[in-house]
């Protein structure tokens, strides 16, 4: 829906605060536009201040949250899985904090998706300060920024745990990517569980301090996931069929460039994840010297991945 066709609530319009000249809506929990999922939590906000595309409030959404002090691994997996969620028409909800939150919002926008940022302060006090640009980018790209606090409410740390119930309350599920023990991310996950929402966690090294929170969540029943497909399966939502068809066509086209022996080796690895060169040679009846040469080429061209100890699996994008 275009910007000009968005629902309007002119009686609650507060004007003249932002240079972008965007309207700020006051949405009461008795209004039709108030998010249905949020109404069902134990303590829903009586009023929401909203700026941007308020149609997003009642669309399918997933919260993507995590550590402010994210690792390179955490940043990379956030980009990958957020892109997958966006490709399947999910609205991305997060808290516009540094680290994983910001990457989730930015990746969503970069891939043409829609995102909702929930603040723990009023719109005139963006926190962290360096995310002011992100704040405006979200609004300008048909996203939405929310707060239950009036526009002139300053930053107070006590408000951030409280706003986390809104992040989880808006969403079908919460994806946690890196979380320290007793962190704000863990608090959001606890709200999600209390609200009956699904909690998903990305696996990480047990030696990483940002894995402590996710390990605890998994021990308490959170679902361990690797990709968006796992999330959709758990939520029992259909993946974007058209998108998958186009992706499969692209992959089939890429595979056609392989010669006959390379395709046999690729198919062998596809059907036997973690297989080694000698076993590939036996299963395909291709001599071991040729197998090792082909494995090198397939790995360079990113058709396969060496998982260590000379064992191989197909790159993630080539799985159904």
C-alpha cells in the first residue's frame, strides 16, 4: 500500500516536531489499527506513539534481537537469516540498539523489507545517538517506529526492559542471535515465553560469552534453528513459494555449468553430508586423484564446503 493510502488518525496528529514532516500517531488500545497480538499480552500499552507505516502493526512479523557487542559470526548470521525472513515477507521487529538490532533493521531495509523499531524513549531522544540516521531511514523506507512514551520522554535505562515486552508482543516469534547471561535480550526472550510466543536461538560456540544467554534459553525450551526455513517450519507458516521457485531455477542453472564428473561428486555430497574423498571415490566410481581435483574446484567455486578433516557438505544455498 502506498504512503498516500495509509490509514490516517488526524485527531491525534502532533505536528511540527520533525524536519521530515512525518505525522506522529497516537494509537489507543481501543483503535482498530492497534496491533491484535499486542492486545493479548498481560500488560499491553494503553497508548502507542507511532511514526511511519502503521499498516505494519498487524502484519506477520518476527523479532530479531541480540547482543550490542556482537561478534563477526553474529553479524554475518544476522544478515543471512534476516535476508531470508524478508524474502518470505516477514516484517522485522527490533529495538534499534547497537549490534544485532541495528544490523537486523539495516539488512531488512537493504533487501527491500519492512521493519518496526521499538524505542525505550520518546522520539525526540533517540538512543543510541548514532542511530538517528537509522531512525530516519526506517521511516523514509516505509517502516515504522514505535514508543509507548510521549515524544519528549528522555532516555532512562529503566524504560528499556519494559519496552522489550512490546518487541516480543508484536511478533509471532523472537529470534535470538547472541545473548549474554541476564542481558536485555534474555529479558525479551522471557517476555516472549510468558506471552506464548516462540523463541528461536542460533547456535554459537560455548566458549563465547554471548552464547551463555542462548544456551540457557535452549535449556529452557527455546528452539535451536539454523535458518529461516527452520523458523517457518516451527511456526507452520508457508515459505514464499514464488521466491523458492525462482531460487531453484537459478540454482539449477548454476549446477548445469558443472561437467558430468563434478555433478556426480556434487550429488554424492548432497546425499551424504559430511562424506570424505575416499568414500566419494567408492560411491561414484571416480578415481581418488580426480575426486580430489574436483573437490578443490567445487570448493573454490563455493558449491561445497570443507567442514574439517577433509569432510564435505553442500553449500547452504543448494539445499532444498
